[in-house]
C-alpha cells in the first residue's frame, strides 16, 4: 500500500469525506507509517479521522470473534440475515454507490434503514414536510450574505472549516449573530473561529430567552411586525437588523437543537418566509456527515420515500418516529442489525445492541464485534475518499461532491461487500 | 444469430414515410432486413396491431435535486392515507412508489410499460449534475439524458454584462455541456433566477437584471447562437420569462423574436400562452402562439398539457415559483438558491376542473396541439410532473384523437370555459401518424437521435406494439409488447425484463483556454474547480449504473443561424 501518485509530483487536490462540508481545497501528505495529514489547512475533525489510517495490514474478517476468509464472512452475514425477520440496516456510513448496494439488501431481506443519529435528520425532514422551507448553499452565502444568524449551536465544533468555506474572496461587511448558545465557552470558541476566517465580520451573541423555542417564536413574531409583550430590546433590535439586511442566512444544526427541533426549524422557516416578502433570506441546515445525506437521497430517489421506511410485506412503511435506530434498538423491535460505517471511528454501532450483528466497517471497528454473545460478523471495508473514488452529498443536499482515492488499498468497498451479501440472501 | 420477426402489424414510421402493413425484423438489438430466402428464428403475430418506435419524452423531470425534494416534501404521494401502498406484485420490480413524484425505479417501469424507451431530464443544475446522472442511472430500462441550465449562472451573466467576446461565452457553454455530460442546454426564466437572488421580483424580456444589467433578450440570443454554433442537435431549450402570468403571450412572442432567427425550443408553452382579455383578465392566447410557431420554422415547442388532479410543480424558476407559492396545495413548498448557478422551487398543486384558470389552462394546451400545423415541431408533454404525471399520456392521446371524448371532458369544466372556449369548435382529430410524430419521431429528430424514433433498417430496436383498439387511451396504456434494444421489456402492461438504459450526451468542441477563466471564477465564488467539476466518461459510467454511453459528436458551425 502506498500513496498515489509518487512523492515527487505535487500533492493532488483532495476532497475530505469526514464531514458534510466535503472541503475540496485540501491536499494530503503521507508520513513514513502511511498516515495522511493535511497540507496547508487546519481541521481538527479531518486530522482526527486521518490519524486512523496507516500502512499496517488491516484486520481479517471475523465471525463470532474468529478470523475467517472474506467469503466465509459474507456467507455468515447472509445466513444471519436469512434467519432475521425484522432486520435493521443502520449507520449507513458510506457513499452513493454504497447506498445503491444496501438499498438492494434492504429489499432482499425486508429491512428498515436509518442513519446513525437520524433523529436530527428526520426532525429536519418533518419540518420540511409540514411547511416546506427556503434554503441556500455555501457558495451563495459566500457571495451575498450580509447577516448570518446561527441558531442554537456552535457549528464550528462539528464543522471546523465552516467559516473559511463561506469567507468571501474579497472581504465585505458581514454581521454574524450567535443566538442561543448554551454556554459562554462555546460562544468564545466560535468567536475565535470566526475571527480567524472572517476577520472583518462583526460577531454578536444573544442568549435565548427563556429557551430556544420561545426565542425563535418571539423573533418570528417581531419580524412579522406583530406586538410581542415582554420582548427584550435585544430581540427587537435583532428583528430590525433582519428586516434591514439584504440577504439573511439562518443557520442551524437539527442534530443538536433541543428536543422537538422541528418546532424551532418551522419557526426559523416562518421568519425566512416573512423576510422574503420584502428582502431576501434563506436557511441552511448543517448535518448529514459520513454519508447520512447521501443515504437519505438515495433511499428517497429509488423508492419515493425517505429513510426510516420498512421494506415490509405490507409495502413501504415510512414512520419517522418508530423506525429510528435508537427507538428500534431500545424497544427490541428488530432482531438483527447490519451496521455500516466505512469512514473511521464514527458512526459507532449502538452500544446497547446485544442481538445479532453484521458490522461492515473501517478496520478500527474490529473490536466492536469481539466478545459478543450474539452471532457477530465483522467485515473490514475501504473508506470512500481515502481508498476509493466515490460521491457524497454536501450538507445542503444539492451539491454532490466527487471523492478521489488518496492511496492504493486492497480492502473491498461497502458496495462490493453488501452486493455479495445481497446475492447470497436473495439467492437463497 | 437469432432474430425475431414481428409479423403483419401496421407499421407507422413517419420518419421513413411508412404507414403500411409490413413485417419488422429484430436482430442483435437492431432493426434489420432479412436477406432473400432468410428466415427469422422466432415470430410474433402482430396482426391487428400498430407498430411504432419506442416513445421518447424530451421534457420530463425524472431525476435530480428538485425532483428528490418533491419526493421528500410529499410522502402523501407514496401511501394511501395512513396505510402503505402495496408492494408490486411483479418480482422483477423493486419496491418503489408514487404517481406525481415517483421513485426512479417506478418511473422506469411505468414509462416502459406504456411503450416509452427514452426520457430526458430538462433542468439539470450544473453543481447537481452528478446527482441527476445518478438518479437517471437508477431509472431502469429507459435511455436518458439531460439539458444543463445556463443563463442564470453568475459566470455567463457577468461575461455578457462585460461585453466579452461571444466566442469566449460559447467556450463556456461548450465546456459546461461537456463537463456536466449534458445532451443540451436549457435556459429558465433567462436571468430571472439570478435576479431573484438580488431581490428582483419580475423580469420582462427587455427589462434589465437588477445587478448585471443584462436583459433576457440578450441572454436568449447569446445562448441560442452558442448552442447552434457548437453544433448541438437540440436547439436551446427555453423556459421563457413570466411563466404563469396573465398576458405573458407578449413576452413569449418577444422571446421568439429574441432568437433572431436562431433555432429555439420553447418548452411547456401552455404556461406561456395567456392573454388578458375577458372579465377575469385571463384568457387563451393559444392561437397567437400557434400562429407564431407556424410562421417561424426555427421554433419548436412542447406543450406541458395540464391534467386534472394532484401533482407537484418542480422548477428551476425560483422567481415565478415564489410568486405562485401561495397557491400551493397542500400548503407547503420548497425553494432554494443554489451555488451561484441556479435555483429551484417545488410547489405542490392540484388542478381542478371547477377552477376557471385551471380549465382555461387545460383548454389552451389542447388548442395548441390542434392549431400548430407542423407536427414535427410540437411535442407531446405534460412537463411531468408540473402539468401532470407522465402516466396520463394515454389519456392525453385520446383527448387529441377523439373529438367526442374531448368535448365530453370539456363539458365537465368551469361553465365559462365549457361554453366559451374555442376548443369546442375545433374538429381536428390527430391520427396515428401524427401521434407517432408527436411522441417519438419528432422528439428524436429534435434531439438528433439518428437511430431512434424510427423503424428503418439499422435503427435501434426500441419498439412498441399496440393493439389497435378504438379506445385510444386503453390502446396506449398497455401495449402488447415493448422492446428496448431488441429485448422484450414489457408485455401487456407488465414488466418482463429490466435492463439498464444508456445515457445520451453531447461532445461539442471548445477552446480549452477557457478553463483558466473558469478556474479563476470558481476560486472567487468558492465553487468546485473546473478540473474536478468535469465528469469523466468513467465517472459517468458509475453514475449511469454502467448503462451504455451514447455520445453525440458535434461539429462547430460558426456564423450561420
């Protein structure tokens, strides 16, 4: 295994698969152990993920903790699924070609599919299915946003290069408001990240009063110029700034909003809708890392319905509440779990799952399928954007980024492994 | 080599001037002639049947970002109240549902079982091109291709605004087509999607974009000339200004004028043929538009017929979708500004027979079909799903072929339309030859598909064999046999094989020097740089699910319109 191409040529441009920003302005260099590192850019999330790769021989596939040949692991996985009556295919940490493959497996064994941490993604979807919304993309924000309101989180924690990605090539006045961040430390850290990438931006922080739902409701009403008893001067001032800006961007992460995030998102979209009557405004939801956005897209385009749909005997049963990974595992409502996680340390399989497990993952997951009392299969797979070319959707769901291989590697891809399991399940 | 003979059908093949009872022989996926004394390996008795080339839909929103947003927005289309829709009873079909927002799999099955063998996505966003190709690759059986959207991207608008050399702009168009593996180029509300990002709410053909100060007229003329000179078979595909606005016939006629003699294909013209007469200040301008089409041989159209019932409108035209969003039914809609490149608006809609406006739209579409004289320049579409789902094509064909049926439907509509529409007095009934032109021969010619849309020797064996039933809706809903590249894919409305279709794309020539300009622009705007934005043939193959690659060579034709 070695880096592609030879070390004498300039490092090729590389697109990072480790969060939903899919930064494409990066390059890698490999150290003597074959571990890649970023050149000319800082990103703690990418660096942590890259540290999991080296030239060491990958662990072998295992069945019930014992090393086996790939073919036998695939046969065992297929047997486990043939015996299952209600399997769940979860995690879905893969690329578009991987998603095409597990879609066929879901059909063949009547599974439910959901991503890791799907609560946020499905809450965002519920908000959209109730009222719709108006959205924007990174390049549009960079081109024209003059007021960005970040609601309820410090997105730089999970998307470290966010502010660099939306920094215009020629500095212009941008106002950024951090609304309803839980702690002062988070505000300070986010301010520092913004200051590094956008030195000319002004940054203000407002606490949510008394909570984010109420704050979003108050803001929505004030922007619509309704009377709100008890609204603070800061809230009134923010509403005026929103009304006066040319292109407002509201930004949120549905995965880390407080419980019932769809209610907050609906209020934010109502604010956007009101603003669009006279000026321009749009929203952006940050999330969908590790192939989660790609999984949602592929499931939807092939079947017509989003994730959290059972490919069952009655038809395709979509249930955004009942068919989530956490709920199904906690309720014991499934009897086998296929967990797909090809990117590295995340997403990890649910720790409380004690039933039959097929873990199709990055080599570093080997231990997670050891020492279990239920039947367990582990199959190490290659990583899209490191070991093979692929495609993942960026956070906005509109830009589909091509990923290139960064090194030569021999592990099979998720698409290949799942395809072979499906052939055996369907052929039975 | 095994060959198959379709014996004794009435072969309707207007591209070759054929309407006669004759045999058709298929071998190795092609239509061939048997040598004297040679016999086919197998025979099918097609007597009493009408044999046509496979249908070709040149404007159907089958894949890409806004189509998938429509699916996400409308789970209602994929279940029956609270109950799931039943699974297909055909083991060859994977679970996939929906009517106005069908999954890609069901899109392929339903098209093929009606005798269609190709469909083209008309509104591919450049930054979303890979997504569109992946979705189309997951539409089984059908060949496919897409038109990439230009004329709202900041790059071309800036170049026109700066008065840059036409040849440089033509290079950008050529590069964009090749990079995105597009079959053609579409312009949507020229300049209007971009203008909406600058908070402009209307843009007439000779009005200026609020920021770039360019007019839709200059955008249309520039792009139509570029597409012609690059040698694309399909003329510039134009979604004109002012979609849905009363009185928009003026801007539609102005758009034809803006072509300056260059070829142009005006799409879903039903939505662009409105006058301002009558008590509701909303009237049919179908005759004016038909007159213009009849008088301008450089112009072709597709209709975008509306069909009553639930659907969803999915468009790149954020400016007009925003204006119509208050009509959303159910009351929800999605809009987006996309990557300094494009936009999209998804608005669910229910066309109602008792609505004056909807009834008028229905009548306008049919008036257009019956008033345009040259069938080679008018294509049968519902702008799926915007006017209605493609599954309503057999119904639409019956409306065009059966005056009695048409007038029965007209009588059910809003009384002012039922009694006042000129449609009631129109006696024309399209014949099978004309239907064959509107649904396969014509679109094949407008797309430059030399071996499709006809049944001459050497043509691809994409063939639909219909029973000649008096009820034309029943006839066109479930053909007896459908062949795709010689393979039987559907029989009596049931899928019997699921091959992967191919992808059509154009390969125009351009000056590679333009890539430096594009790289600079990409850096400035933070979009994907041109080397990685370009989709290689290998990558296209992955996206298209390893279907056949169907490239179309283009020869530069400088100067002539």
